[in-house]
């Protein structure tokens, strides 16, 4: 868990990225489902895949991961 080894190396696809953004905004699964036009069950499946891809455990870690990446992007611009 040193020097970035904490997170998985796989990259979320576009749909997964949208789910990440919505969760990071504090939306609940039902609200995310409505926003992307699917069901709450599908959102839960997306989150399982996302957590696995990124090596995360929960939505708090996911929101922190998202914020860190967002700030990395603005620092490089």
C-alpha cells in the first residue's frame, strides 16, 4: 500500500465514470438510477464492478478517489 499501490490499475468506462460522478455528488443509488435511466439493482452492480476495478471498499472511498483524480486533472491543466 505504498506509493499508489492502494488502488487497482483498471480504468472505469464512460458509464461507470458517470456513476462515480453521481455517487461523489452524494446521490443515493435510487437517485443515480433515475439520473442514468436504469434500476437501482443495476447501479448496485455497477458499484461492485467499480469497487473491484479500483480496489475500493465503499462509496466514501469512491468519492475520495474521484475528488483526488478531479484535482489531479485541474493541477495538470
